[in-house]
């Protein structure tokens, strides 16, 4: 009887451990998404920006560059700038990893 209880306890601990660590072991893949548009709004604390009506969350390790690849700062983001956003979708929203400031196409 004691052997059965010990076996059940070990099995329960093993199952609980799997439930906790299995998602991390599987390496849940986040699909990279590219999004382009015009900056409509910038949060004063730079926690998010709004591009074409979509609220995009900004992380601390974001990379901001111009079309030539020059590294820029958060202060270089301004309203009405054309941008290409690269990031990942998560349950909390769209997290931005990279912002490329572009020159809008001029039509003749």
C-alpha cells in the first residue's frame, strides 16, 4: 500500500513538472510579422505607438533604423513618419522588435 502511494505521488510530481516546463521545452514559435504605415500616435513613455490604427507595444530592446541602416533613438520617432515595423504577435498584443523609418513614395 505504501509503495502504491509513493508511486502515485511520484507520478503526480512528474505530471505537474511536465505541465510547467513542457511549453518552454517545445520552444513555442512566434511568427515574425511585418507591418507598414504612418505613425499616428506615440505614448509619452514610449511604451506603445499607433500605426494605421493598430496599437503596437514597444519593448526595451527595440532597434530603430533609417533606410540606410543608421541606428536612431526613440526621440527620432515623430508623428506622420512612414515606418515599416517588424515584430511578433503575442497574447498581449503585437510586440515591435524593429522600426525602419522610410521615405514615403512620391507620386508624380
